[in-house]
């Protein structure tokens, strides 16, 4: 009987490994940028075309490679980072598995150019699907250039699973920002389809953060600094008033490596406990330095998850350091925040002795005496006589006013528009229960309406109709609004700008870091604009729908969720009636835009059963 188990060919094994290492163009960007950093480059350029589907190129001025290393780097498990198993617990570099370049070469066309400083000529190598096509000497600058073309050319199924260019580009930007934030001392440049997106010179950590996220990032940041035997923490957190709905600007770096950790995120949120509004997310850029032997990086293919030896101590230190920074810079409230500082005792008074106050007493004062008190102790003046007040009216003419000559307009009192019985039934047509439900009587019994879901349905259909008909009304603002956003958020708003105009927004000007709004929809107040746009950005962070109908549907849902009356809001009787009437005038009043029931009905028969004995 023939053997069943066989060894996989190298090109098949590389394609299988590529399924873990290379999930999308952003994965290639991450691997190549980290290799450039490990090569001690001081200037790194990233060039992409068609969101990385056509080209991903990284050019650096690092150490370069000789011909042996240039050929060997594309072999599986070939790495310069480790020599033995113990080295896995003392890693100071990015990549170490030796699978990235082999996996990339198996599913793309790769062109590599590299030269070391001491060599006169460099090496030009071309690989297509793990096969070496060409190798030649060339005149090249010092460093290495990797050009990855036609990603997934030999795996069309994987290529079909890629998202739109907008979504893939956003993932590339995320990876670029993570590497650039981890290494502010390196110069980075980013080009997409021939346009320069980022140009980041070497800078301090704060300058790098501001140059990437622009806007008013600088005034939002509160520095965090703590040094212990377990961990050294430095970085910045945002002030509570700048917290957003989305979780975009949240970064953890451990030993200059970006990681994701829900446990550490919970520590940050615990430090903000009591000073954030519901659902708000603070921004943070936190850099943790720990001994390499206390962490395990090799637990996830993308190396974004790390296992710590003492997570509980790290949690407590991180929470305490952030809370201390917020209190130190008067961001967090204290118990005596209403105290008047003018009542504080100056420090230079601490050595002074108190003075005994002097008291003056009038020994001749008699409270039962009719004599006028001494002028020395009283400044009381007797009021002047009012007997001459009548003289003020001397000489005035006294005209007699005849009331009988005045005619009054007589208004005939008509009967009431409704008879007494109808008025009695018209009063209290709706009732509000616990500021959450609206109860209204109907012929068969009663209907109970969820006020928040009902208002969401009403607003959703209004916004969807306005965007479809493109005849939304706008109210002009006396002073235009200037709203600042990060580069990724600006891309979302720019792409959705036409759909937002159809809802009633009027945009005056768009800059690289802010927008100017001069008109807003009639059912939105000026203070709600930033809330609506923040919610919209949060809902569309995972990707903007390609079709216009899906975009309009998503925008209408997001705006309805932001503007709908919330549970706990008191509604007047008129507001209750308008909401109920508006709900049942909708095309689909039974469910909210998020497919939740908006009302339930109870028949009289059902009530009778409740009271049956």
C-alpha cells in the first residue's frame, strides 16, 4: 500500500504560509516597513498604486544585502534575527520568523534592488511566484528597494475577497501610521497614485503625533511619564473633552512594536472613570518598555498580540500613571473643585503670630435714653419731614376723565368648537411612562410606543427621502463652523460630502485637517453637528459602501441614531402626539432602522384576561 502522507512542495507550503502572513496589501506594507526599520534605515519611502493591488514599493537607505543574503532572504525560515530558540525571549527587532518574504514572493511579482555601502555595484533580482526569473548587477544607491506587483496574481480567489480601494487604502494608512509612530527618529514619506500623502521628517514623539493626525491634536495631549522596575511608560493621552465616539486614535507600543490589548485598554478606560461621557473613547499614544524576557511575542501570526508575565501589575501601574497625569494637569476633577483660591492662606504667613484685635466701647451709651447717640459711633440721620410733599403737585392741570364716554368693543362669546364630551375624551390622548414609553389608546385597546426607536424610524425615513429626492432644506449659520479631524477621518467626510449635502449640509471649504460648514439641516441644531459627524465616522470606520443607495442608507441610519430623542427625555403631550402620528405615517412603522420593534399593542381582551379570577 502506498504512503498517504507526503511532504508539500515548497511553493505550495509558501502559499499556505501566505494565507497567515499576507491577508491584504496592508500586510505586505507592514512586513516591508518593519524590514526597512530593522535594516537601520534613516529614510524610508512607501509607494503604492491602486491601494496596493497593483504596486507596493518600499525604498530605504539601510544596510543593504550581498548576493548570498539577497537570494537566501526569499527562502522559508531564513532570518538574520535569531540563531537559537532562546533568542525568541530576547527580541529587539521586528520580524524574526523568516516567512514574510518567502510568502510574498509566492503570490506576487517581486523586484528587489539592493546594495551595501562597501560595494560598488548592487544586485537586481526578479521573482515571479517563487521562481527566480532574473538576476543581474546594477548601479544602485545604498539600501534596498522592494517592489511587490500584482498581488495574488496566481490566487484569484484571494484577490476577489479584497475590499474596495478605499477600504484597502485605509488599512495601509493604519499600518504606515503605526510604524511611523513607533519610530519618530526616522524620516518617512508616503505616496499613493503619484500624490504625496505624508512627509514626516525626524521629530520628537509629540511632533510626530501632531504631524500625522494634524488638526488641533497638540492641544488635546496630556503627557504621561512613569518609570518602575516592571515597566517604563511614556506617551500621551487626550483630554476628556476631546473624546470621540470612534476608537481610531488609540495606540499601544511595547518595545517599539504596535500591539492590541483589550486588557490594557480597560486600564486606560478605568483611569478615565467618571470624567467621560457615555460611549466616548479617549485617544492615547502609550509607549511601554519592558524587559524582552518578560513578554512572549510569538503567539499570533501578525505579532500584534503579546503575552505579559505580570499583567495585573502592569494594569495597576498603567491605570495609576494615567490618572496621576490627568490630575496633575488639572484635567480630572478633585473634591474641592469649587474652592475659592483667594481664601487660601499664603505660605509666607505660616511663621507670623496672630494679633489681638482691639475693641472700642462707649461707656456712656444707654439704650433706654431718648438722647441722640454719639456722633462718634453713629452716622444715623433723621429723615426729612414729608409734610411738604403736597407742594410737588402745585400748578398741575387737573383734567377730568369721563369714563362714560369711552366705548368698548364687545366680543360675542361663541360656543366651544368641541362639545364637552369630545373635549373630555380629547384630553390626555397619550401618556409617557418612565420617560421611555408612550401609551396611546386605540379602538381595540392601547398601543405602547418606544419613543427612541419610533423617533429613529421617523428621522430615518425623512433623511432617506431628502437624499433620494435631493431637495433637503438648509438653515444658514450666522458664523460658519470649523471642525477639525484627522487625515483618515477627513477622507471619510470628503467621500460622503455629496450625500451629506443632500441631507441639508452646506460645505464652504475643505482643507487637509478641517472642514467649514455654513449650513445645516433644519432638524439639527448647531451643537449637534459635531455629534452627528462623529457618529457617522464611527459607523463607517470599517468601510464605506460602494453603491450610492447603501451610502445613503448608512448615513440616514447614523444620523437618525444620533438625533433621535433618547430614553429618559421628558416629552410634552404635544410632542408625544406628534411622535406617534409621525411614526404611523411612515412606510414601515413597525420596526426601527435597526430592525427592532417600535411598538406593541394590547387588546382589551388581553387586559380582561389579566383581571380574570
